[in-house]
């Protein structure tokens, strides 16, 4: 059972990555797992407790350390679904849009997000 989780994202000119981490209860102990890779792509799965079941305090320490490392590298929580979708659009395409076109794009994104929910 997942007791705590974080989903973090990083985007710059060359990459668009995601990182997920979970603190799980398992039997009489706890594990910490993560998944990472390109946003929307195939993610790599890692058991941060290396197959061991550890104490709650140790699992919290592993979780917080890894989350802190990712945040220090610039990872952060995702914005709204609309913002995430907008990030995926090419900046070159967006630069030439007029105010009217921006408004139409925003309306389209909102409709798209509502259909996905």
C-alpha cells in the first residue's frame, strides 16, 4: 500500500523528464520505489531499498533524501494539466500566435483536458 508519493518533473531545452517515488508498506516493514524517464515515455523502475523491507524511519529517510536530490537538480511538481499540455507544444509554434490565436488555443486545451477527465 502506498503511504506517501511524489511526482516531480524537469524540463529544459534538451530534456523533458519525470520522476515518481513512493513509500510503501509491505508486510511488517516498508519499501521505497521509484520510476523515471522521459515524460510520457517508458519509465525505468527502481527499488530504492534494494529488495529489503526496512523500518519506517529508514524508508522515510530514503524517500526524503531522493526527493531532496531531485528538487536540488530542478525537478518540481507538475502544474495543472493545461500547463503540462501547453509545455509540450513547441515554443517556435507559439511565438507567432496572435492574442486571438492564444485565446483559441487556451479554449482548445481546456476542452481537451475536460474530455480526458
